[in-house]
């Protein structure tokens, strides 16, 4: 193998290796982007929106399954979309930077290989020229014709140019594919951004509609409240008028009852005066008949002193004169004494008719103090 063929072969290997390296790096970049998307989808699943179908479709083989949350608010959804957009933009920027770096490395490698090949080609030509000039003893049939030599060199240069052109076309195709991929990612980013903007606008419209509905409901509620307030005021005025009428009727009734009561009291007073006169006459008769006999009204028979003290306190609070006397069955509680039986009987009736005392049974007894027995 001649030196020129060897040099061309090495240059082709360098170009091919650079192309393979660039393709591998681009493929790795795509895999990293897909992995970032998968992680972003699993870590921050895309929440369901109103436009998504309620029935989940089964995932096709090889498709990525996104976990959907049960419920998410608008702010969380916006934050997740912003994180996804930033991650995608970052991945695209990193891919562009890597592609530019790898393209620059490939171009530098191609330039270095071409430069080295040209240098070696010039060195070989120089050595060949020197060898031809110093080899006069070489047989004429071994010396290459200048025209054949020029034709061979042209053919080799043409093949080298074609190979270089093919490698350059391949690199350009890879660059075009990378740019196409970047454009597609950029288009996806723009589409996501537009979708997010449309969603934000829809949310704003929905919020405005809800605000309008809320305001209408508040206005209707205010109208109803004003109506209710007016009805309440009307009802209050009616109640006030009715109360005043009832009050006037009550006042008239009270006045009539007062007049009736005054007449009854006057009648009662006259009756009581007559009864009093009659009682005094009866008292005088009893005094003449019974002398200094005492009459007591027995109101209770307490089981112990504490119960007796309670009953005594009630009676004394009403102004009664109370006397207690211990017996074999308990403590006898009596009101009096009275000089005649009628007075004692009147006291008994008064005590039994007083509901605050709660003494329904009482009786008049003929009582003589122990010191007089």
C-alpha cells in the first residue's frame, strides 16, 4: 500500500469516526431528553383538564404511561407545566450546545486530517522527486510516465474529494437531522407554550364568567334582602300598631277591671266590716262563754328540728307568730294563739290558701301552754 493510499485511508477513518461519534452523541442527547421527559412525567404527572376524556384509553405497546392525579388545583398545574417547559428548553439548549461542539470538533478533525494529508502528500512528492533525480540507474520501464503520474494523482485526488464530499454530505445530513430535531423540539415547546397560554386564557375567561355570575347572585341576593327588610319593616310596623291597639284595649280592660275591683273591694270592705262587727259580737259572746281560752292553728308536724326550722322560717317571713311544741310523734308547729276560734279559723284558711307556703292541711286546736296545764 502506497503512502498516499495509506494517508487517504487514515483520513477517511478519522472522518468516519467523527461522524459516528457525532451520531452517537446526538442519539445519547435524544435519549437523555426522552429520559428527562419520562422522569418529569412520572415525578410531575400531567393533571387532567376538562378537555381530556373521562375514560382512560389503554396505553399502546412502547408508549409512555402518565400517572394522572385525582385532583389538582390551577396553581399546581401551572407550576408543573412551567417546570416541564423549563426542563424541555434546558434539554434543547444542552442538545444544541452539544451538537455545535461536536460539529466544531468534526470540522477541526477534518481540517487537521486534510492538512496532515496535504503535508504528507507534499513530503511524498518531494521524496519521490528527489529519488527520481538521484536514480539515473533505474531502468526506463520502471520510471512512471509524467502523464500517467498526473492522471493517477488526479484520480486519487478526485476519489479523495468524493470521499470527503460524501463524508461532508453525511455530516451535513446529520447536522440537518439534528437541526430538524431541534426545530421539532422547539415547535413542541412553542405548542406547549401556546396550549398553556390558551388554557390560561380559558381559565381567565372562566374566572371572569364565575365572577360575573357571583356578582349577579350577590345583586339578586341584595334585592331579596332589601325586599325581606322592607317586608320585615312593614311587619314590624303592623306588629307595633297591633301592640298599641292591644295595649289600649288592655288599658281599657284594666281600667274597667280596676273600677270593677274597686266596687268589689268596696263591697268586700262593707261585707268585712259587717263580718267584723259580727265577729266582734261573736267574740264577745265567746269571751263571755269561754273566758281566757287560747286557740292555735296547727300547720305541720315535722319529723326533726331542721324540717321544723324550715317551716317556721316560711311562716315568720309571712308575718305569722309561730310556736313549736315537741311531741312523741314529732315537732308540732302552730300559728297563734288566738282568743277565739273564728279568728284562728280565719288564719287557718289564709294559710291553706297561700300557695307559696304549700300547706294544704291545717286545723284549729284548743291549746293550753304547759305552764298553765
